């Protein structure tokens, strides 16, 4: 998104898809849980 043209293209794509504002608490918790377990399993080796 380094050029104004790319920014406009990206913006138009998002507008067509229906951009949401805010976070998703369920997805956030799943991501944090996965991250914790992945790091614990990976770093223990």
C-alpha cells in the first residue's frame, strides 16, 4: 500500500466486502490460546 493507487484499490476491495470496526473477542481468545500452547510446545524442545 505504498502508492495512492494501491491504497484506493485496497479501500475499494474492503468497501465491497463490508468492513467491520472493532475486534472479535472469541477469535482473540482462540488466537491467544493457540499462541500460548504453540510457544510452550515449541520452546520446550
